C-alpha cells in the first residue's frame, strides 16, 4: 500500500518505520535527551540526504520539544527566572550553529563530542549525589553567567548537529545545582528555543521534506507526551538512569560512526 502526500509517495512500511522511530525518539528525548540519535538515523535510512535529514529532523523534533516543555512547565519543574536571562544565548548559538552546518562537515566536531560525552557520563556516574536534590544557590551573577555560556555553547551544537543536546543541558543544569527533574525541565525550554530557531532558518533555506517531517512529528509529539509525564512521576533517580543509558548509547553510536563502522 502506498500514500501520496505533498507530491511524495510513501509506502505503508516506510511510513510505519518513520512513525515508530518518531514515537521512540520523542519518548526518550523528553526524559533524558538523545532523541536525535533515533530520529536522525531513521530519516537517513529512509533515503533522505544528510542536510535534508537534519532539517526534517529539526522540524519534527520541534513538536516534541513543545510538548515536553509544556509538561515540565505545567508541573512547575522549570526555573523561568533563570531561563528568561539565558534564552538569548541559546538563540544566538543556534543561529551560528545552523550557519556553520551548511558549510562545514559535522565530522570535524565528532571527536570533541565523543570525549565530552564520555566525560559527562563519568561525571554523572561518579557523582552519585548529583541531581538527587536541589542545591541551586539562586540566580547569582556567577550562576547566570555560567548558565548563559552553557546555553550559547550547547545552542550552537544543537544548531550544528543536534543529537545529545538534551543530555548535555541536563548535566549542565545538574552541575549548577538543580535536581535532575528540574534540570530536565530547564533543558526542554532551552531545547525548544534552539529547535524553533533552527526550524525557522531551515524552512527559509528549504532544507525540510515536509511529508516525512509531518509523519514523524505527530509521533514525536505523542512520544514526548508519555515520556515527560513518566519522568515527572518517577523522579530524579529515573531521569538519571535513563540519561546514563542514553549517553552510553550516544558514545557508542558516534564512536562507531567516527571510525566508519556504521
């Protein structure tokens, strides 16, 4: 069976593959980040060229980010006082990252990303109390500056490549003293800003294949609904466990890709 949408023909099996990948990506990403590890390879496997796959993935991921951010905000698991001050950093970083993405190969950053992920996983694993309870000392000048630098750097990375953005943000906020659930909520708001920024620019540059993006977006949105509710209900220990698992898989995937194994 085939479907004709936006002048593009999709087989039933390919549509099901894209939608299943989208649901799983939205579910995982809403808890601990790393959804792009699932959704981007799905789009590449569906036959999209890399730049179109990245753009279409951003389009789809934006819908999941909206759902996740709303769920955490509604549960009171975000610090809007801090986020309002650092959102501009995410915006600037995402714009710069998108511009660089069009001209430089992402492979240039892969060794740095792999090392950073290994360091993040080791840090979270050894610091057992990290993110267990909130020790955040408030929006002091030092905390705001540190969060702004983090938002700028990770916003750039999200605009450039993307997978692992949520994980880096959660670790960053937990290091500042937030518990893992609030760190995840803060991460979703920043991730939404960088996704929307990249999404708008990629629409402008014609880097989105809408038939694939819409099919995946519906399921990412649904997966994010269930994943974020589970993270809020299960608490910090659950988020920490899922985040460590996602980080290890990210390290493996990026490492194999870097050495040309997959």
